[in-house]
C-alpha cells in the first residue's frame, strides 16, 4: 500500500499502465530498492509456499521473479529512462534494483 500511496501522492498517478505517475518517485520504499512491489509480491508468494510446504508454489514464485526481472530490464527501465532522463539514470546509479544495500 505504501508503494501505491507514493505513486498517488508524490507521482500524481498510479501503478496502472494507463495512468502512470507523472512525477518521478524515488522516496519511501523506492528510496531503498527500485522495485519494491515485485520484491514484496515474490516474498509473499515464496513465504506462503514455504509455510504450506509447496515446492510447486515456490517454483511459481521464482518464475514470477524471473519474469519480473526480464520485464524490468527489457521494458520498464528503458521506458523510465526515456521518460525521466538524467533523474532516472542518477536514481539507478544510487539505488539497487532488487536487494537493499546494507552498507548504507
């Protein structure tokens, strides 16, 4: 919900492709990693799979993460770079894609 609220309040848009944020959002969860909604979805599904002991569901979670990675690298990042230019390039240099930087 924090991610969606960030898009609405700071970005003046939504997470939906038909109404994307009009302003670049790099705060809140997006200040920690670049793709918090994909990571959150993966962690929820993987956690559920482990809780119920379903290897199949764990494979689905991993498959979802692989698909998200390909989507992010091949479409989302180039699209954001073309929309937001240097602001996005700077953000990409300082913010990790998937795993938070523990060094601060």
